[in-house]
C-alpha cells in the first residue's frame, strides 16, 4: 500500500525452545533455515522461551509471581533463545534483531532476521498476562503484523496428533481447520493459536524441526510432512 512499509517477508518461523535443548537438532534446524535464505526466501524467526521459560514457569508454580513479572521474564527468555540461535557457533545465516526495521535490513543483506521480541511485546502490549498464550500464538500474531506470506511453527514432533498420542501414526492429523483445532484444546500448539488463526483467516503449518527439507518443500508447494492448519 502506498506510504506503508512492505516487509516482503516470505515466511515467519517459530523456533521452538525445545529444539534449543538438543544440540544436534538445533544445528539441523538452523541449517534448514539457512537453506531457505540461500534459496532466496526472506525469513523472520520468532524464538520460543526454551529452558529459561520452563524455569520461570516452574518457579511461578512454587510461589506465584505478579503477572507482569512472569510476562516480562518470559519475553526476555525469548530474547535469550534468539541470541543463542543467532550465535556464529552454528555457522548459520541468522542475525538477532530488536526491531522490524532490523529484520527488513537483515533480509536485504541475505540473513534470516531473528526477532528479539521483548521490546515490541512491551511497546505494543498485544498479549494478556496469562500462561495460556505462548510463542506459538505470538508467532502467528507477528506474522499477521508484518503481512508474511506463510507461517511455520517448528517443534520436536511431526505435527498435531489426536489426544497428544505422538507415538501413534494413526492419530496424526495432516490437515485441520483452526475451528476444529480450537475444540481440541492444547495440542502441539497453545490454545490461543487456533483462535487467532480463525479470527484473522490465516493458515499455518506445524512441523518437526529435524526434517531438514520439509520447510523448503512446504514453501515450494511440494508434499511436506506436517500439519496444515487452515484459518478460513
């Protein structure tokens, strides 16, 4: 639109914090994102809170914090994950960004922009102080905010399984509407994600970060292993 910034982002990727805990999985996932960049895709990564977030939640259960405290602590945990996955130790083409301007410039220079989201979370104040919303729903929010063409949620399983039975191939869900997923409650994504997808008529793809070719297959229109969530 005339007078408005076009971020021209092909895909927003939520990088699950559970991936960070496994060195080999983390390396493979970062290589997969680097592969997208090398194939010309403009990428913004939204990091999950990872082990730090789990520690905050565990402490909150023992002695509940003020909602503002855990909200701010968890947002900064996402920043820490973002910094760590952007480190040169992985030899990836990921760079940490505190603003959407930084993300756009990172893409212009051939890097995936890893948003350190706490600054925008505090300034825009789009999320309630509740444990129900996680980086899953935050990633689809930021995807909507920048008008990204695709949204991918990376996790440590292949997608959504009925009853959370990840060891039963018969329970694997290849495609589902956001409304249907909302009725299932918490599955591979938080309960706020399907509600947002339905409200904004957005689609999303949930997949395993270990499958190095799946993201590229999905973005290029090929058959890909994962769960497609249809918003409309």
